[in-house]
């Protein structure tokens, strides 16, 4: 990720962006909350970053936020990557 990337990784991305700017996407890094989560590898509870994705319904006029949502948890300590394709669980 950008803020934790070393100089070589940043230069690699710079070359990729210059070569194929329409194929790459960027997004800002957002601070995530931390919650106590069970870590099966450590067999204990440890703080992990999480995000909450609420369910919103739109009928063309009104937006309704429904109870519940999807929470994803980062598997590794300090990681901000919480999606399932990058090693998070739900």
C-alpha cells in the first residue's frame, strides 16, 4: 500500500501508471477502527482493523439504512487490508 511502500515499489507503480494509466485505479487510504478479534494463528484475542459496510436501500426517492451489515476483519496485525481477496475474513 502506498503509505507503507518502499521507494522501489513506488517506482514500480509509477512505471505501471505511465505505461497503462487507464487500467490502474487508486483510492485514498482511510483510517480503520480496531476491535478485539480472535486470531486462530495466535490462539488468542488481538486487536485487528475492521470496516463496516452497511446495507442501504434506495427506492428512487428515499434511502433506508437497514439493520446489520457486513464487517470484515484484517487477518494480520497492523494490516489495513480487510477484503476477502487479500486475506481478510468476514
